[in-house]
């Protein structure tokens, strides 16, 4: 761990410099949480591929030498450069963050209905610190009781780093039975800090109380071709009978890095529909932990990763069925071209009390070139009898006979390939429930296809 | 319209076509018959440009063009159509998308305008009706879960939509019951015209009762060993192909 240990010292020193200037620095619980987090980070060092959980991704490739921690003072970002990411046409609550800091001047939050809190992390720490204390605490509760009982995963170094440094992001709270007409769109842009590539740690919290209903869409982008690193963390708590649709687009700049982790807690009778599409960043990891904590939860978790050039995309998911009658559906599809590498590690764990759980997981990969590579590691751990579980994974390439069939009908080679790639992943996009979101991803995917070489 | 001269093809190191000569003029229908393994499908694949099926020597002229120099899509756009012996299943692609993409690719190449969704649908419905195919065929994924007969009808539907100048039909009769055979044959006959030629590949004479050819050729061991009128098909049906195999 020699090299990464050295690297992690830099982060620890930096933390000591800024700890008193972070938002909410005066809150004792937060102070403790941040100190604990930086200690945990120092203990672990940067994750490397010797750790099983990170076997497909070596972060030293991007974090050594380190990008500099981004500050709040970024100008020169204009609405014009963001418009292509807007959802259309829809009433929507849009918040824009630059290097994780909220930018009201670039945002359009619209009229907020009664019962919706939508604000920046800084504002929430001032106005509703108890909300953050409750949910941030859960993530970092390392007590033996919790670890031996419900949570066998300790937060890793990058989660700890986010907790230590997070100074911006969105906080969303929906009261009981509040239902939103349009989606909440969070755009996170990471760009240069001065002349140097920046590292940002955006932090999002979504809490939907009982019976509430919301669509949350997170877009992560980078500005120009700058090398940057976005280490994002999103927590979603879905209350009893509540429903959250949660979409994410990882579209960082081609030289950037994205490490995203989402933590989803689902109460009884709730519904969660998650979808992530990755087409950006040189190195990215998208990690999702879902806990079906209450009975009768309905959860879907879908993903598409589109990799080309030298891109590396790591998808890591963990679904815990912790209560009876939970249903989870997971479909991840990768299209990998050039010398890119796509990976999927997905584990489903069915706890002893989670009888009559129904879990299905599927990972499919389409390789478009001889140098493209896919790794797939689906895993089921079932600790009770009365369950239905299935998983599968495939890696294949475009079928020569099918291509010839299409070409023999006059369809050009590129068009034929695109038609087949679309047939492979397009269906996942076309089945998305929210029309504006579906349009967003459809345009994105068509654009990606049109850029094929 | 089509002139095949001394065509030789080696597939996987094995000589399959060993000097095929064949000429078809516009408006004619020729049948190519021959025992299994004699190279009929290989001939169809060489004509349509399938990978792995190249001419090692000889040449093919199509409307005066060197056909073998064109890519498969260029050949299709120039009016060549192959009805596959084994049509390919394409999961995830609706038949309508497949047909419309093909029709518009060919139209664009001819300098015509693309068909609108409405115009396409209207035309597709009319052709479906002629082939006694249900409209649901348009929504089904290409050939996925189709019966053998449905796949063959789907090939003819494509041909009807694409209106080729030269159609090569490879064992389009196999797997069809007598009613389906009549419908498919009607569909093919409807496309017979003065400007269009057809090469009908078949193992049995049965299809030729419905699609009466102008000429019949026997392909055996990689060569056209005999050519004649439609009565040759009847003779072959009686005698079989034994006299054309090297054992005879
Ligand atoms: N892709 C291939 N690989 C190897 N052998 C092939 C291939 N295609 C055809 N052949 C061989 O070529 C010969 C002719 O096959 P084919 O053209 O399919 O005959 P037919 O259609 O007349 O039954 C057969 O011996 C067959 O085994
Ligand atoms: Mg054959």
C-alpha cells in the first residue's frame, strides 16, 4: 500500500487545512463524523485492485497525482453550455452545481409545492441539520451491532473521503403523501480549479416520507476536456408506501474520473426504480447499495454502460433483501468498443428473515471490437430457503450472419451495426417510465451511436 | 441481366463451385436444381456477397457491372435480392423497423425519397394482405419464434417491399405445406415482370408446378451439368439426380 498511503497523506493534510471552513463546521456531530471519516480514509488508503470489491478498478491511475480540492469560486460557466442537458419539455425543478457548490444563478427551481424541501447542502445544514444528522449517521454507523446484524459493508475510503470533504450538494425532502408533477433535475458539473484539474465531492440526500412520490434525475458532467474527478455520494431513503424513480447520467468529460456511490434504503411497501447510464469519464465506477429493509418492497435497478476508446467503466451493485416479500429486478447491459473495459460486479444477498423474496439479476455485454473487454461477476448469497432467485451473465459480439442478412437488404454496414446495438440496449431506455427522461437518454444514446468509428 | 462466367469458389479450403456458367435475361425465370450439397446455396451466397464465399476465379456481370466487386448492400441497392434458405432471427428488432430501414436504404440509394411511416405502413399492409399474413407480423421481432413457413413468407414480404430486379430464391419452398406453398408462389408470380429476372433454387420439382420456369439447370458437383426447358424438372423428379453424381 506504499504509494497510495503516501497519496492519502496529502488528502489528510488538506482536510486539516480546511476542516474549520467546511459548512456546518460548528455542529459537533458533524465534526465527529468528519474526523471519523478522514481517519477511516487514512486507515484504508485509496482503494486499489487488490481489494476484491475494487478488483476491476485501480484508482491510482487517476488520483496519483491528485487533482486539487475544488473551492466554491468558479465563474465562466454559462447556461448556454448546460442547455443540452436540460429535460424537455416539462415543468421541472432544476438545480445546478459547479464543483459541487450550488449555483442559484444557473438554476431554475420553479415553484416548490407545499411539503417539498429542495435546497443546497449548506442551507440544509443551517436550517435542518437534524435531517442530515439522522441520515449521514446511518451510513457511517460502524458499531459492531450494526455490522454483525444488518450491515456487513464498512464504508470504503472514497465514501469516507466524500463525508470528510463534502461541502455542497442537494438536499431533498418530501413530506408525507407529497407527489411532484415534474422531475427534480440535479446537474453536477466538475471543472478546473484555477489551472488544475479539480476534485469535487457532491453529496445528495433524498428523503421521501410515507406515501410520497418523486422522480430524481442526477446528471454528472465535466467541462471541456479537463481532467477532473468527481467523487459523488447520494443517499435515498424511501419511506413506507413511497415511490422514487431515480435516474443518473454519468457523462463526465472524456479525460475525467467519476466515482459515484448511491445508498438506497427502502421501507415497507415502497417502490424504487433506479437507472444509470454511463458514457463519460476515462475511469468510472458506479456503485449502488440497495437495502430492502421493510416488507413487500418493489425495486428495479437497471444500468447501461457505453464504453469506447480507453474508457474503463466499473459497475458495482449490492442488493440486500432484509425483509419478507421483497422483489428486485436488475438488468445491466454494456456496449464496449475500442480498447475499453466494462465490468459488472453485482451481489444479491437474501437475509434469513427475507422469506419469499424474489430476486433476478442479469448482466449482458456486447463487445464491438477485438480489443474490447468485459468482466462480469454476478453473485447470489441466499441465507433462507423460501425464495426465488435467478441470475445470469453473457458476453457476446455482433453476429456476422445477422449483419449479412441486414446488408443483403441494402442496409449499410454502420447502420446495420447500429440497429443491432440499439436492439441490444435500446429497449431498456424505451421502457423508462418518465417520458422526458426517456427522451433525454434516447437522444444521448442516438448521439453515442452516431459517433461510432 | 445476369451473366455468370466460369465461376469457381472454394469454401473452407474445399472447392464447391467448379466452373459455373449461367445467363439470365430480363423477364425470365430460371430454376437451379441439384442434389443436397451440390453448391446451390453457395452460388446464392457468392452472388449476394456473403463473407467467406468469394469467387476464386471467373466473373459475374449484372446489368454490365462487375457484381463481385460490390459490397452486399451495394448489390441489394442495385436491385439484387436473396431469399434466404435459413432466414435469420434478429431479437430486439421489430419486423416493421427492419423492413422500413431496408426499404428506405434502397430508396435513398436510388435517389428516391424515404417513405414516411404512414406511407410505409400502407404499403406493408397491402403486401401482407396479398401474402395472407396477419398485421401482427410487423410488430413481431424479425423471424423470432416464426414457424418455418412464416419465415419463408417473411422473405417474400421483404422481396415484395424491396421490388428487386433480380431475385435469387433459395429453397423458398422447403418447410411449406401445400396451402402455404400456393400463397408464396402467388406472391412470387405477382412479381414476375418483363424487367425482372428470377433464379429459383430448389431441390424438388414441386415449386415449379406453381412457378413455371423458362429454363431449368442442373447443378451437380459444382457445375451446371445440364440445362433445358421446364420438362427437365419433370424428368429429374422421376429419375432423381443419380446420373449426375460421380458414382454414376
Ligand atoms: N460455411 C461452410 N463451411 C464449410 N462447408 C460449407 C460451408 N457452406 C457450404 N459448405 C459445403 O459446401 C457444399 C455445398 O453446400 P451448399 O451450397 O449449401 O449446397 P446446397 O445448397 O446445394 O445443398 C457442401 O458440401 C457443404 O457442406
Ligand atoms: Mg442449400
